[in-house]
């Protein structure tokens, strides 16, 4: 197996982000990089890994599925909220740091929504591991 195959693919929520500012130049730069994805009500979204995403319009529910059939809603992201997906050699996600394995998640639009799919680094998002989580170098 390659090192890449050992890495977990995680989604990291950035709940406190509100990326819509009145700076038109910043929004235009993001718009040029963005691949808009329009979602119908109850449509699922599969984010690219690695990548960064911004909820442009509407709301997106993030739910985690467990092997025993339980489903827990981890977040409802409003317009302006952001999240990142990345390969993480530290292993599967850590709910304490709002990091979850992509394979365990369902992202679904609550009503009509638009997501901006952006290249990694576009929003300056990255892993912000919980202080007790140690990352391998």
C-alpha cells in the first residue's frame, strides 16, 4: 500500500466562518476560482477531496452515519459557512475538533442551495486539530 492509501479522508467543519464580506474584490476573486454547484431540496452533495467549499446560498445539513444504523446531525451550515476536505495521515476524524471521515458523512441541501467548490487553499482553511490530537510529521 502507498502512503496515500493509509491516509483517511476527512471533512473539517469551520463553524465560525462567515465568508461573505462587503469586499467585492475578495468575492470576485473567489467567484473566479469557484465551481458553483446548485442543489435541489434534499439533494446530496459529495465534496471533492482535497478541496474547500463555501455554502453560497441556502443551508446544508451534515450528518454522520454509524455502523449500527444511527444518524447524527453534526451541523447545519448556513450561507457563508465553509468546510475543507483533505487526506489526513493522522487517521480518521475527531468529533472534538469537528473533523469527520468523509465516508461516514451525508451532506444534504435543506431546500435549494448553492455550494462553491474551490481549490485547496482558496479560503485559507486547514486542519485545526484538537490540542490533544498529535499529527505525524
